[in-house]
């Protein structure tokens, strides 16, 4: 049970555009903020738990197709960040 609130901060997180679009679409679908969605995903991952039920996975698959997200978890560290031009 949560007994205290932690302060929030704005971050300059750089993320691939298709990944961000899928996350924003999922947050909209779940009627929650992007920050709350990301926190929930990360906290589940930290505990080795799956953050998504099958219905949500189906929505994610649809959003991946819409926004052209074809990367997989196996490729996640193969896409090095490029410096700004």
C-alpha cells in the first residue's frame, strides 16, 4: 500500500518517435497520463511482472501497426541515439 507521494519532475527523455506515438496512443486508450502509463510499465518491469492483459496487448499490436513500430525487445539496444544535426 502506498503511504506517501513522491515528487514529480519534468524530464528530457529522448525516445524514438514510433515508440512515443504507441505510448501516447495507449495512454489515451487507457484514459491516463503518459507519465502514469510509463511509471506503471517500469514498476511492473522492475518486479518482473507483465504490465498488460491480453486485451491491452491487442491494442498495442494495433497501435504498432498504425505508427510503424517494428522494433522488438531483442533489438532495443541496437538503435544507438544519433546526435542532433
